[in-house]
């Protein structure tokens, strides 16, 4: 298995991200639009 080439620019939102993910309803497709609905609009949040 190859290592991923993406990495996080910042780790300050990791706790908020997982808390929002736990509280959210599962989407049909996990996408950038779903992240925006969870109020993670920064391009730095996309690798999450």
C-alpha cells in the first residue's frame, strides 16, 4: 500500500472536524460541499 501524498496544512480544526462529523447525518457522498455544510470552507480543510 502506497503512502498518500496529501497532508494537513494545519491541525487546529481536527477536534472540531471530528465532533461535527459525529453530530452530522451521514451524506450520500462525502464531498467538499458536505465539508462546506459543516462550516469547513477553507481549502486547508479539504485533506481532512
